[in-house]
């Protein structure tokens, strides 16, 4: 009753504004892809909802405590749920298996309010696991599901290019500026700003990055999709993962391809985001006498986040490259 009219109003306003201002924030193809992916996600969620709600109800029976004060109950639930989502989101980015699920949310080269509906299709199958400790702490299953839906409203409306920085709110809330960074393919921004509502978790746990005017955000993957067929939109990273698992090697190597961060490779033919940043000297305080570390300016990465590819600097003086897969 609340969210649907809100979405219609703000999405319609943004679409009209971008059209009259001749900004290419929306396309028919992108809009259809976002609708397709969110419908798939909703279908999966409906199929498994009875199961995961049942699990949360079962866990609630063994609750360790209860909060009887209503305002404290809901405030605590909000904070706990946002904390749980941060770790869900962080694992989705730092574990290749779960990145294969989550990558659909990042594969759009556009950034607008409808991208908030570009869902990780299979996430409802395992998302509830992160909420089980909340039920154990004395929060009812229906309240956990409700709070997740409520915070999703906020998580969707930060997908906009129209709202710039928000002053002191930038210190503790996830803002559109923070979330633009999260959707960037620039090397300095990869795997940053995981929060849904509160940015404090990113600041505390080392995944925070500011939107830098000197490094404008480029949306999408570091190598964007060329095949936008319905199946490939959902399963393109799974196909690459299977290819990597077929590379001859010991069992431990296969486990690392499955569970290590996207980009990990046994022979260095692809790099993780942190390895790319380290190699390019991004975020490293280099001594002036150290000639091995150079700060490279505007980067044009042409590499899938699963890891393979090369990085090219727009500066003619310096190029860092890796063999493409």
C-alpha cells in the first residue's frame, strides 16, 4: 500500500526528468531486463518463503531473550537486520560462488531507480540464514520479513544519479553517492559500500569508499555483457565458474575457485579487486623513493569481475595489463 505508489511516483518522475533533460539514464532494454530479473526473484522468493519463514519460526522457539518495549524492539531489529544484510552482501561480493548469484544486480550499465529492482535471482534461497541469529535473539519471523521489506524500500531509492552528496548524512546513512560507488566498475571502487541503510558498517569493517570527482563512476561490470539473452543474464557467471572448475589441478584449487574472491586464479591469469588495487598502487601510501609503485590516473578496466582481463590507463605513460581469458 505504501511502497507501490511511492515507486510509481518517484520512478515516473525520474524517467520524465531524464527524458526532458536528454540524459540517457533509462533505456527500454534496461527497463525490461530489470523487470524480468525482479519477477524471477519474486517467483523464487514465493516458492521458498514458506520454508524460510518456517525455519525462522522454529529458531524463535529457542530465543535467548525478549524485548518488551515496542520502540526498542523495532529499533534493535532495524539495526540487527541492517548488520546482517551487510554481511550477506559482503559475502556475495567476496565469495565467487555467491558472486555468481549477485552479479545480475551489477550487470546493468545504467544506474537509475529501476536498477534497484534488478535482483539477485537466487538470493532468497539462502538469505534467511543470515537472519536466523536475529530470530534466536527474540525477534518474530514475520517482523524480520517485514523489516527486510521495509529496508528494501530505502535500498531501492538510493539508485539514482539525481541526488548528489547529502552533507552530514553521508557519515552514517547509505546515500545515493555511496551507492553509485557500489555499482561502479572502476578498480578503486570495486566491492565497496555494502550497507543497505547504514554506512557505518562499511566504515567500521574497511569496505568504505568515497565518490571521487577525479574518478567518475562507470557503471556495470569491468567487462560488460555482450549476450543479453534471458538465460545468460542470470547464468553467465555460473558458466565461467564451471569453466574454471574444469581447469586441471588439485582439489584445493577447485575449492578456491569456488569460495575465494572473484578474480582469484591459481596461476595469476586473473586478479581479485584487492590484487588489482595493490598492483596499481591504489590506496597505497607509496614512498617517493619507491619506483615500483606508481599512482595511476583514470583507469579503464576491461575485465570481468570474475577476474580475467586487462587494465589500461588513459595515461600514455603507463599501462598495466594481464592476459585475457
